């Protein structure tokens, strides 16, 4: 996803941004935030449950013999209706099972699964994975709680920015929207390094406004290198 040149450019952008602030910017890129293994099962279940309604809407229904004048007794009518109902029920169950398996297998194909995954679910998984990375990389451990995580999930074409509590107390969440738009614009255009550079520059400007460098030094508490997850 990122060449060595891209990584070097992003690292340089982080260093430049952090030179004017006590804030710490940490960048993580993931190929995908989840495998969404429940999606094929969900679509298979939807198809199986919808099958009986589709059959009814198509005019397929169970009927009992209506030749009462041909010698059918009440007991025979009852038995015939029961047999027809059992046959129809068995057929419906088999159809549902076949549909469940067929649809689940089809949706399990990675390209199809990605397309069939609801955007809201993707957003939730990206947000969850970003929070996991924030904690895993110890961004909450900076001296003044001024860590910022920029997380990109490439396959979903989504990004998440998480600011630690020291920043969140002074900077409104919407202040980062422009940076995130630039970031994802670069990824969608096939120029991820450009997107990162622009986003990091904007984030650095916001951080410098609220968290300028200290007179007693400005130690680098987190790595400036972008992390690419496997």
C-alpha cells in the first residue's frame, strides 16, 4: 500500500508537524479493519427467510384436492391436505437450506463480501479497530495526553482520527474533518503519501494553535514512522 518513498515522506511530514507543537501524531494504515465473516451468514439467512414469501407472492401455494364429488371422504380429504402440506413444507425447508448455502458461499467471495457489507458496519469496525490501535500503541501514555492517531483502513476507504483527552478537551471533533478529507482524497486518487502529507500538515497547524512547544524542550514521545499492519 505504501512504498518506501511514501513512508519516508510521511515520516518527514510528522517530524515537521511535531516541531511546532507538543502534540504527537501517530499514523497507522491497515489493509482492512475486519474480515466481516458474519456478512455471508446474514445474507444467506435473509435469502432463506425471504424464500417462502417470494413463493407466495409468485402464486405458489398448497391446495387440497377439490374433487369432492368423485368419492372423497372427509378422512381422505384431511389426509390428502396433510400430505400436501407436509410435501410443501419439506420442499420449502429444502429450498431455504439450498438458498442459505448458495447465497452464503457467493457472498463469502471477498469482492462480493466487501460490496455486500453495509457501510454502517464498515464504519463501526473501522472506528473500533482505530480505538484498539490507539490503546495498543500507547498513545494515551504521552506526558500531557496530546497523542493523535490517524488511522486508515484501505479496503473500506475510510479513516479515523482519535485525539487523546488532553486535545479533545480543547479541540472540537469537527476541526479534523478537513484533514481527513484530504487524507482520503489522496488514497482514492492513488497518491496516499500526498494525502498523508496534507492531512498531517493540517493536524499540525491545529495542534500548534492549542499546544505550542514548551520552553523546557519538546521531546518526541512516539515514533514518527507510519505503521502498516499486516
